[in-house]
C-alpha cells in the first residue's frame, strides 16, 4: 500500500475542528503534499489550506481525494457518494479513515474499477500478518508512549523525525493510525488488526534495517487505559524500542472517554513502559518527555517543562512550541 | 450464538494427538454432550469416545458435527467437503474452529441454507463489540492466567467450575478460545477480536450478575509472551477479576514457539498480573496456583506442588490429578 500525493483534503460540511483531525494532520505535517482543502456549504472550520474545488485540484494534478473528516461511529454518509464519484471521475484515488469502508459501496467500487482507481480504507489493514516472534531486529527504534490516548504521540513522533532529518539522521516515521498513515503514505492502523497479530503486525512495521537507521514509531493508547492497554502492549513488544519518549498533555485528570478512571503519573508511565518493554529489548531507555502545553501560556508551559526535566533528569519539551532538538541530542 | 448438543466429533485422518485438541477437550469435559467420534481411514489417534458414523450419529439425534482437528495454518482441506455436506444432509449443524471459514465455501453455504442448518465458525467472532469502559460490574470473577500459552488455563478453569458446581456455587465458565466455546456452547475467541475491542469484548463476556455469582474466565496467552501479551492484558483489564489463579506447566524453559525467549518465574507472573489487574480492580488477589505436572510422576508432582504451596503461602494443585477443591476453599 502506498498512497500517492498530491492530496485534495475533503472536509465536507464539518463544524467541529476536532472532527477534521485527519485533514488537519496532513495540513500540519505535509502541506507540500496537499493541493488544498475542499469544503461545502455549511462548513464552519478549516485546515488553513486554500479552498480548492475538485475540478481545480484535478487541473493541478491531484492524485488522491482524502475524506479528511470523522464522526462518532465512523460512518460514511451516503450524501457524499456523488462527491466521491466526481473525484474518481476527475482522476483521483480515494482515501478514507472511516470505520465504514469504501469497498462496501458498490457504486464506488464499480466506478473505481471502470477507471482503474485505487480505494484506500486505511483504517482496515489489508496485509496478512503473522504472530510475533520477539526475535531481535537490526537497526534502531524509538517509540512514543503516553500517559493517555490523544496526548500528542503522533505529533511528537513527527517532530522527532523532522529534527532528525535536519540533523542528517537516517530516519523513517512508522505510522500506526489513520492520520499518520495519510502523512507517511503507508503504515498499519494497529488497533484495527486482529488481536492475535498485534505484536506480529508491529514487528512488520519496523523490519530489519541498517545499524544506524532509526524508525520513529507512533505509539497508540496507554498502558494505563482500561480500554486500549492491550493494543499499547502489543505495539510496545513488537516495536522492540531502544528508546522511549513519554508523551503527556497538561490538565488531564481522567483517562480519555472514561470519567471515572484514574490518571497515571509520568513516573508511573515511565515505570510501566520500561518494565514491559524489557521483555523484547532489555536495554530500552527513556530519553525524554514530550508535553502538550497548549492549555497554558508559553511561559507557564516552559516552566512546567523545566521542572519536569529536573525531576526526571532528562529533556522535557513541547515539540510544537519548542521543537524536539533537546531530545534528539540524547540519541 | 448457542451451539446445540449432542455433538459428533470428527477427527478426520489425524495422526497427531495434539492435532485433535478440540475434539479431545470436548471428550474430556463434556462427554455427556458427545455421541461419539468419527474418523476415517488413516487416522491413528482417538479421543477415547466410541467410533460412530454420520448415519449412526444422526439416528441417535446428533445436532452438531464438529470439525475436531486442527493443522498448522488452520486450513480446511477440500477433501472434507463431501463429509461436511453429508453431515448437513443428515440433520446436523457444523462447528469449525479452523482459521478457514465454513462460510467461505459456497457449496457448504448453499446446502446449509437449503436445509436451514447453522454454520459456526467459532474462531471468528460475529458479535459487534464496543471499546471497553473499565466501569465496575456486579458479581464475582475469577480469571486463570499463565506463565505461558498452553499451560492448562482452560482445563484449570473447567476444573474450578466443576468443583464449584459440586459445592453449590452459582457459577459459569466463560470461554475465550475455540475449545472452550465448544464445551460451553458459547463464548468469544478473544484473540480473534479486532484489537481496539479487546477489553470491550472481554467486558461483554462476563456482564453484570448477581452479587454471589462467579464467572470463571478462561485466560489466554501470558503477559510474558512477546507475541500474545497484548491479548492477555486486554482480557485481564476487561475481566476485572476479583481473584486470579496462576497456571504453569512443569519442564518449560522457553515460551511456547519461541526457542530464544526467557521463561518467567511464578513469582514474576504473580507480580505482573496483580500490577496490571489493579487498574480495573484494585482489590484483586491471587488465590492459588495450578500446575500441569503430567511430565513427572504423581508423587513428584505432589512434592513440587507442596513446595510451591509453602513458598507462596497459597494452595497449589494439579487440577487433573487432584481436583481444584483446595483452591475453591479460598473463595
């Protein structure tokens, strides 16, 4: 699977900034791959990219039409079928990160077949996986792990990759969720794999490589999340990380989506992840902490990061405000 | 999903006792639900049940024909199609625990439809699951957890249920693998669930119940197995066990299928499972140890169990040799 740019990001009639996370991720991290965004009447949000119609994008050589919105349940509303068929007609492949699959809509499948276009249901892995082996692979690996879901593991991973590329490292970003897959053009939505193959699929994401090559692997969930810890553990074991970066967002008190849950400390998160990771890499180390400080001022965020850096004797940064160079210096 | 007895256990032309694990499990744990076993020319193994042809079984009222064998890859060999079609003709539903699905064979699907029979691909969950919530449920739960895969978690669970039933407990066995599902007539093959729903599916397996009702949940894998720990953790979190029983088989030195792996101690297994289980049930306790001592003499097995019992200050038994009453006394 390889998704070809340039992309046209479709955000429909979205009215909630969070619901266009997939389009926003691409606009933030690979604007050079995006021709623009396309929205329709009623839409009140934007990724910040130029509004571009399907016809205009086609003229500019758009290769892929991205359904860049999501909704609770991941439903593909039938009202978008004419738009999708139009994009197919104008020469584009289609990417969807929704739970509903493009390949379950006969009209879409038929037209794609007629025109020789590709449909990417990136939330549904198509590869055949095997079970994990735990066998050590060559090359180096960094995994981002979190106190919770949605604390910035993907953004941290991408920021780390960006810093490393600038410094001349041989580095790849390994996407494990639909937004990351769109940005990287490939990857595996690890929480959509059959449970038996969690570690095996994770192993396949960062295969043997040159001794000095780094895979920066996007973490998922949290070992302390009652719903998703199994996914986090399978990804951790299969990734065999040499180094971990701990991700956290300020001002959380319960786990995402679970108002009655306990929130783990950063110290506990370090302890749990190191203990579990040692099963497949006894030499694993935590080399830094990444904090989403967007809920406080830049100054307050820096003060908090400085305190945490002292407390844990390692770099602590907000990658979006200050970049990831301080962590890269530890490699 | 409810599989109806009585069963006819088909073991084909198997020559390896381990390959008829599914039929053997049913013969061992629910012989009263089994009319007999059916094998064909070339078969050199047996469950110990009476050889019974499809015609004879049909006359005795067999309701379900069980593909009781497995092979590497879980392939359904086309040579068995005539046998399966014959069983359908003679009034039986079909159960398969193979990776290949009955519903992917048009001849089988067509005949089943014609005759109004049901096809059970019990390794492939059909329920729609939701993600876990971690919300405390009523009733009591016991989960068997292991040092490794295939150390006797299902047999221990069934032995515990049997002892508890005899003592008048209100108790149910919750199956999480294909053999258990055949014995219980229902359950979820937890390692075949989409990873995102691991905990949610596990929660659905032991729903709210009476305060004095016990669910005995069959564990899967091991927190120390590099391939399957994610499954074990999701099941552990979703089960919210009040009590754990640690399962182990003597004379193992590496994890099943992984010759280079480290084997965890019983102490480490207790520590890892208690730590993880506390996330969804802070009051969880380990109440006993169950050892598969079949690789040593009965006398040596008892000596080892007595030593472990003293070391860990809790009952330690081989449930198949000595029953589970000693552990039940702890409840």
